[in-house]
C-alpha cells in the first residue's frame, strides 16, 4: 500500500519547521510583550459548542467526529434514518456525532472563559497557538489543517484594545519583513446599511455576499444578493459602497452620506474615526478603511480587521479578527465584550517563501553546533563523555552513532546537516586530552583541551 496523507494536510521537514518556528517565535514574543498569557483548549469540542457560530457556510466546513463504537448501538434503525437525513441537509444528530474538530480558536476561547470565569482576572488577555480544521476545498493557501495564532482581550469594550492590536500587528509584520496592508471596517456600518435599504432581516446574507467582493467581483456580489431574495432597489442602493475608492477620510464622508441619521451607523462611524485619529499617534503604516470588508463570521459586532501582503503575487488574507460583544452570552455569560486577531501562520509562511524574506541563517540552520567523530568503540565512548560536558554548558552537539563508518562519511554527514564544528577523537586525543576542532566553513583547526574547547565554542556561537 502506497503511503499518503489526506488532501489539505502536509508534512513538515526539519528545514520547514525552522522557518515555521521563526514565525511562531516572533509572534509569540510579541504576544507576551503586549501582556497576553497562553492557554490551550482541546482539539475536539462538543458539536453544540461550534455550530451556529460561523454562519451556514462555516457550519458546512466543520469536521464532525463519528461517535465511537457506533457498531454496538442498539438503535441501528434510528441511526440509519439519521444518516439518510444527514445526506439531504446539514444536520447534527447525537446518535451519529456529538463532537467535532475545532473550526477556530475564538469560539473555544469563549467557552473557556465562561467555564473558568471565577479564576480569570478581567480584562483578560490570552494568546493561543494551535491547529484548527476545516472541511474546505484544498488549494494554495487554503488547507484543511492549519495553525492559528490568536490574541484576544475580553472583559473590556474600550477601543484602546483595538489600538493595541493594531500596534501588535504592525510590529509583528515589520519584524517578519512582510509588507502588508491592514484593512479595517466596522460591522455596525454593515448593520446600518441593511437597515437603510430596508433589508434588516438579510444582514447575514448581505455580509456574506459583500465579503466575497475581492473573489467574485461586483457582478458576482449583486447576483448573490438577488439570489438571497434582496430586492433590486436595495441592491441599487448598495452600489456606491461597492464602487467607491478614495482616501480614508473620503470613505468616511461617503458613509455619512449613505447612512444619514441612522443611529447604528453613526456609532460605527464614530468608532472608525476614533481609530483613524489615534493612528496618527501610533504611526501605523498602511492602515486602510475598507468599507466593503465584512468578515463572514456571525459573532463580529464592531471593528473588524484583515491583513494582506502588499507585495508579490500571492496575496490572500494572512490575518483576520474583530470585536465581538456577546460571544460568551451563548454559553451563559452575557455582556462580555471582547476583541481579537488571528495570524494565519501557514499563509504567512507561503507569502514569506514567495518574497524570499526568511533570514539566510534560518535556511542554513544546523541541527546542532558540534559533531563528534571517532574511529572505534573506545573513542566513541570518550566522545559520549565529552558530549555530556558540552551539553552541561548548553552547547548542542551529537556523537556520530555508527562505529563502522569511515571518517570521510562522518564529515559528509556534518556537511549535509550544516553542522559548523567537528571534533575528531582517536587514541592520541584520549591520551593527551587535547582535541582538534575543525570549523567546517573555513577549514580552520584549533587544538584545545576540554575547558578551552567550551570557551572557544561559546565565543564562536554567540
């Protein structure tokens, strides 16, 4: 049987992991720099926790887990009927499935907050770096298993939190050397638009359609709106929103004219202007008000964020997020406002690969700093003792495992793994306690005792 992996999943080689960890370490460092604390939640959640939070399209992408030992069930007729119904529509049945793989990290976080509310100090800043799963159609930049890096602030409705996240985004992508455009909007604007065009009950359909503008264009959006039962008159009123381009300030004026005295719209514009005015002090580059940005997730209620690379040909969304005012309410803890962002590590990796912005030393990173080579079992045993001394000084090293291999083969191994230093040990070295250290890049050699070897490596490896 030829081995394979499921579509939309990937293996990662050591060199892949060096680059991924470079991204993860940068983001984790900044999360902690901004005061976020790490948590983790299970890979699977009760299906009732996840469904109904992501809209109809999102619910279709949830990976459901078939109940275990289902063959032992005494209600096989009920199960057969439930299975037949599930083939006809999106349906959850306790007889078939009670659990699902998490779709994102935000909903499990809301569940965590409610379950642990008595042990949390609010406002609570948490970060979480874990994989999520979506039953999507795999393509470049779209995977069925991928990592999210989330930072959320919950228990405060202050817009200062949005400003903090903007600073975090700007600092992280600047350090990763990825030029980006940080787009933002406000879901109150979209709610107000639905009210102004007299389609308040269609807010979700309007949001989902507008969010696809970049993918399907204006004609595609209009077609979808009409197919959802939105009147032609209402669609016509939305055209200024879909067509307009201009500065952030000009877009605000368009919104004021379009929304008139709508109270929800006025509140959304007020929040947008707060962020734009504060940004002059933050000096965040490439902050763009995108009045068509919608973010399809149902739980957003205020500011919404999206980041795209501002270079190269591969420009998917590499970060998303926004304000949610009552996500914990569905779990029994109402009026707990929060705001968060999620870095898409896998897409950031793909963008950085295309732009070739990984530091050169990452690509050439070695598995360790020193390889001990040897001639026989006696010299190998001595190498093992030396390795203990180096590791006690936090110097990474390994001993070549096979005694039968010639020295040339052992050196080839060091070259292939980019190990910078090689120490060859034989009977003379054991007797004199003096060891030849070769720097592989230059070919220079040093003959040193153990303590001098440690001091030399510490200096060279800084």
